[in-house]
C-alpha cells in the first residue's frame, strides 16, 4: 500500500520523503521512482535517523508496522515496532521547531468481534482488541492521542491491492473470512486518496485534527459484503470457480461494515466500485481459464498453494 500512497502524493504535486529500512528490496523499489522522491534510510527505533527524516516536513504519514501473521508469533517484536516505534516517532516530532502533523494508519479490527452487534461500526465506540496486532494498534493510538502532535487516525477495512503481483497472501486471507460474516473491503487506491487528503487537511488546518476515521469502500459502491459473496466472486473471477465452504473458517472475522459517512464527507475518497476493485485485484491471478473448476488439476495445484 505504501507504493499507492507515494504515487498519490506525487500525483497531487507534493514533495515526499520516504523513511524506510535500508534493504536490497527497498533500494530496488527506490530506483523505480528515480528523482520523484527523496529517501531517508533508518528505522522507527533510531531517534537520530528519524530526526534526519523530519527536516522541513509538514506531515508524517505513518504506515510502518508489524502485521499478522508475524505479529501473532512474535509479540515482543510487534510491540517493539508498533508501540515503542510510534512513541519514539512522536517524541522526535514533538521536538521539531516546526511540529508536523501525523496521519496514522490503524485497522477497524481493533474493534474486536462485532458480528453480534448492529452494523455499521462507529469509529468512536470503545475498541476491543483481542490480538497482539490489535492491542499494539490501540496502544499506539492512545499514545498519539496523548501526545502534543496534531493527528488523524485512519482505521482501514480489508484492503485489496491494485498492484500487479502474484502474492498469494491476500488470497489466503479469504479463507479466514467466515462465509456468514459481514466484511467491508476497500481498494488501496482509495485508501491512498483518503490518507493523502487527510495529510493535506492536517497541514493547513484543524478540520481532521483529533479525528478517528473509518476507511472502507462504502455501501453505495458495493463494498459491504458477506464473506461468502466476496470469496465466491474472487475465486470465480480468477477462474477457479466456487470453493467448498469447509475450507473457510467458522470463526468470527474482525472486520465489519463501517460507518464511513464522516470520512467520506471530509476526504472524498470512495472513487471506485466493488467491481473495479475486484477486477484490479484478480488480474495477475488469472492463470487458469474461467471454464476451469476447483476439480481440474491446475486449479487444484493453485488451491494447494493457498491452503498450505
């Protein structure tokens, strides 16, 4: 999603400094942007590298963090990066002569199990974190709210990528969605629009300062689905066809339909339909003809990759 945010910042005519870990992969990605971006190499636990990156910055967009599944098998690393890293960033931001604002990406999953409640989810209801990841996000949100830094928290729904990639991680996530459960997805391009628009507003005034905003695709654009509808659509468009529901979890999925009235009114980001999003997401996965079913050998191989 970071690439989508960078592209949106560039498209809107802003200068961008990317703060990233100095790795071979990141240096390769950096080359693709040529002279369109500046890069400050460092990490959230190194105050000196943060100070170097904050020079003349108006707004910080905080996308970094440890996410599942790693967050659930390494609790110490999860809290070290997601909480202590955020606290370090906040302390360095507060020391700047020109204090930048902060747009922080969180997740609607911090609300915990909500399927028994009446939708949609209100972002100002008390969170109910139940995992390492969601607890770390709530701790980070609280640290931000208690700081001197102007901020806007964006809680994301399930994000579909528009970037052409055969990363099966996102498809594997579909098997964690209860077919009966409510879920709201959002395209990464719309997330990028929301985040950058929040940064713009934070840089010029107080319109979004202190706000907690749900970032979902929106009911009107067809993004509020049930797990069954979403997964059937995804696998049919890939060409695998319908998959037996015994492969899907019966546990509750911690992303629900969201109240995005305030966020849409402020940020005007819901620019794609559900069909747009699914079409972009499945494009690189179309490795089998649509006439194949889940019983054909090629589809079975692909399924075994997803279920392994």
